[in-house]
C-alpha cells in the first residue's frame, strides 16, 4: 500500500500511547437530499496489541468505519490518528481482510503470486519477497500450496490465502471485516484460532468486525458495540477471559456466557444486564 503524507502531530487526541485514535468521526455518503449519515461522532482508541471486536446491527456502518480507518474513505468530520499522526491516505503498515475471499483473490494468479501482490511496488529484492511469501503462507498453514490456484482450494483455505496476503504487508494493524462469514462452523473455529496465533506471532493489533456475538467475545480483549445506523459506540466492553483462549473451555466459562448475553442484549437494542 502507499502512504499519504502525515498532516500534523502537534495535537494528538486520545490517550497517551494509543496506536489508533478515532476522534469524533462521522461519515456521510452523498450530498443534498441524497445525503446519508452512516456513522456519527464515533470516538474510541485502540492500544498496541489489543484485539478489538466490533459488533452492531446490519447496516449500522461497520464497513464504513473500517474503510474510514483504512484511509479508503475520508471522514466527513473528525479524524483518524495512527501512531500519533493524522492519516490522509492508506497507512503503510495497515492491512485489511474482507469477507468475500472469492472476490478479493485474483483467480488467474497462483496462491504465491496472490500473496506477493502487495509487495509488487516495494523496493525489496526478489529473494526477500519470496521469503515473505513463504513465511506468510507457512504462518497460515499453507506452506507448499504456493503453486496452486485459489479455485483449487476450499473456502477456508482461500480465506487463509487472503490472510497470508495481509501478512505480507507486515501490518502493525490488521482490519478484518466479517472475514469468516462464508465458511462452515468447524472451519470458522480453526480460522479464529489461526488469527489469535498469528496475532501473537506478528505482534499485531486487530480490529475485527463480526455478526457472530460468540465469536466477538471469544477472540477479543474488548468488544465495541455499535448502535443502529448512524453508528455510534453504545458500549465498550472489556473481555477479561483467561488466555490462551480455547474453543471448548473458554466458551463454557461462566464469564463468557455472561458476556455473550450482555453483548447480545446490547446488539438487539435491549438493556445490558
Ligand atoms: N457507497 C455507499 N453509498 C451510499 N450509502 C452507502 C454506501 N455504502 C454503505 N451505505 C449505507 O451506509 C449504511 C452503513 O453501511 P455499512 O456497509 O457500513 O454497514 P454495515 O454495518 O457494514 O452492514 P452489514 O452488517 O450488513 O455489513 C447503510 O445504510 C448503507 O446502505
Ligand atoms: Mg459490512
């Protein structure tokens, strides 16, 4: 990805040491009579290494939020700060993984070439690029699959290729927009644990949008619950569950059961218990 120049570092909003600061961000699509306010005055900060899940009703503005954080959309008001610098374009060390792997992978390129795609314009040597591709594929358990084509792989494997491609950016911050919505439940559990593993391995900060309330709690250190559109933060919930997480013992933990019910109530517009 290319970086657009920083604006100013003189008045950094948010708490000290935050990696990401979302400072009173609103976004309106269109203008005049067709104007649609998708997100409204969003405000939160994320610290280095945190895993933050974002949940909210369909159409709340979650994808709009992620696209704004990735510098793909300009906020209509407010600003996004990464590493103490207000962003005006796509930050270098940020990567995004989308729901629809079948559209995000290029079918005419091999798996290795798909993963190498973000490195195309970089100053790295071919040997360095090959090493990053091998390491990224290895990290998602697809070492040895580089010569295949995406359409020769299962849905879960294709999404792992998309994750490997994101890793090739060597991101500090990874944004994931419902990345596992199109795979079966068992594959999904494997991918959840994979994301937790690579987060530790690569020391990443992750923002993870999901519709699955159990998933949001299972993965995260914090869950941000958004309101109906135009989205604002209705609750910022700390998830103080033991780590490492485990698909069986974490999900049967009394705190997990309590937290998932609380998030579910908030998403459905009820009062927290
Ligand atoms: N390009 C666009 N132009 C106009 N309106 C848009 C555009 N993209 C999204 N919207 C509107 O903005 C609102 C928020 O959309 P967004 O896709 O961010 O929601 P979401 O929370 O990601 O939804 P979902 O859970 O279904 O993925 C919706 O009302 C949507 O119709
Ligand atoms: Mg969306």
